[in-house]
């Protein structure tokens, strides 16, 4: 069935996108308000976009009534933010921080989590998260009523037991036990179900084709 986005209301196109672009990693974004109080909120329109410079980005929509979210306002003012990743063990706490609290509410405290100082930015990270990326604002790209917020990673904190080899920067990715966003309003996926598909060269592919033809 073909869905013509030119004829669809935005909300219906959004439903198609979030039902098919899955699983999506989750950016648990920490910012500071004007009084220096932490704000935390999860965003699943999130990914890495460049290795050099190291750029990550997430899409930030407005509040239900149309006003800008605190996350966007805080990043515009300070020019920095911290992205924490969400393990399975903190899924419920992440969901608490997704609630539409009033401005000024400390979602980290509401979820029973701990804010600890950053190394390169003034914005704290969530201590219980296994990965935290301290970011300087690179660019805000307006996308209609949404904004794509791009940040340059200044430093990354990875939990010690998830680092296989510090010198080679090898991470025990499975041990992070991260989760991703799926379809609808409440479905998520664990990253514990994996399969390995080794990359092949053009020469290996040609050899595979020759073998199949000879069978």
C-alpha cells in the first residue's frame, strides 16, 4: 500500500515513521535551566552523524500545546548538553523523565537518579547511565515545528566494567544492555537479541556467485 505524504496530515505521517523506523536509539538529554537546575528528557529521534568531527543529533519537538520544550530553551541559552544512553535496568526511570512535568521540575530527582558533574561541560550527567556524551552545541536546524539539535562530543564517560581495552578504545557493547524505541507510545526493544553478519569484499561476493552458479 502506498502512503502519499503530500496528502497525509502530519500526525498520520508521524505514525507511519515511528512504526517503521525501528529500533531507534534513545538520547537521554540532560540540560540546565536558568537557575542551574538539571532537566532530563528522552528523545528517540537520535543518532550519530559524523565521526570527524564527532557529531550526534536528536530531533526535539514542541510541547503538546506548541511551546518549545525546556530542553531546546536550555541548549539555546547555554550552548551545551549531555546525552546519556538508556540501559534496560533504567527503562522505568527513563519513562518517568518522559512525563510532561512543569518547567523547573528536576526529572532526575523525580526518577530517583543521581546527577554528577561533567568533565568538560557544566551540565551534569546521570551517574547510573553506562554511557554519557558531553556535547557542545554545533548547530540547531529548524525543521518546521521541530528542531534538529546537533552536538559535538567533547568527552564520553563509559562505565569502567564496560570498557574492554582503554588503550584501544574497545567497548563491551553487549554489556551496556541498551534499549531502543519501537512503535506506538510504549514499545521498546532490548539489544540482547543479536546476529553477526561479517562484511564481505567485492572479490568475496564474486566468489560466492561463482560457487552458486556451479551448484
